[in-house]
């Protein structure tokens, strides 16, 4: 297994239990969604996996040097003073032994992989659209040649059409590189596109897990059924949660 999480527990100051006994596995090249509402503990799990938080107890077995993270807001995670080229070159210089000429060539490959090109290399983040900035953030993460990419609500801030483009990009990047994904999201509608397996969390605990198709088509837990019912559909009425057609 690439990632093994066992009995993870995180208690913050004041006694708030954010994560309580969470366990899951992610194989090499796999793709696992951790799903839940805000406050479910899913992002805390991701931050522990990436070393940004320390667990109160439990174990995480992973090669941390092989882990990279993509955050929800690329404008906050990218250095606003760095061009796209400088951003990517910095990562390549730190994580690879490539000389400058080959780093430039690799930069072009990364931009192409995420649907950008050389025209974007000299540009600052403020000159890019939200979708383009997220593509740069993904390219930057891939530049380190990770085995595991943790994506924390990576498409949540994007409109639906751009979401679809980024999700397709992630599918293509995984096929091209063999990378594994830990996909943190509150939105079950995106899970089918990217992941084979899913863990559903509520109030810090895992309430259901399994293959995506099985869990989404035949949910065993009431909380999972609630999440599925909350996914907007044509004719959906937010105030009542029922179709206009009745």
C-alpha cells in the first residue's frame, strides 16, 4: 500500500475532537475520495497525511517525500510575485537533478500536461483565470514527481464548466503518470469522475466506505443517503430538497 492510515485521532485545544478513529488504505496508483460536510474531519485527515498537522494518536504510513498537496484556492497557495515559469523551475530545481536546459524542457511538458502552454510561462498568477491558476498549482505539485497527490476541495471554488475541465485533466494526468489521488471533497457529484474508492466521514468518524459505484448506488448509511440527496439535479428546489415534478 502507498498509504495506510490507522486509528487516526486529532484533538485540538479545548478538547474538540476533529478526527476520531479513522482508518483507510490507498494503493499505489489508486484514487480515494474522502467525503463529508464541513466539519466532518476530512481536511484534518488530509493535513495529517501531508504533515501539516500532527495526529494526537494513530499512525500514517507513507513516503512523505512522495506526497504533494493541491489546495482549494490557488491564488492563496501560489506566490503572487512569481511567474509560472519561476514557480515550476523552483520546484524542479529542488526536487530533481535536471540542469537548467532540461528543466525548461520539463516545464513545457508539465504545462502541456495540465492544458497550458509556453505562453503562460512568463505570466503572474493575477493575469490568469481561476481555472488556469489551479492548473498551475497542479503542474507545480506534479513537478516534484510525487507518488501521491492530495487534493483538498481542489475544484470547489471553480464554476461547473471549469470543474469538468480540471477533473478531466486529473484523470488524464493520472493515466499519464500513474500517480495516486487522495481527493478531499464535500461534493459527491465529482467523485465518480476521479475515484474508484470512497470514505464517507461525519463528525470525525468514518460512517461508510467502499467502491464508489457501490456506495453511491446503494448507500448503507443514512448520512451517505443524505449527502447523495443533497446533490443538485434538474428541477431541484433547495428550500425543500424535492423535484419540481414532485
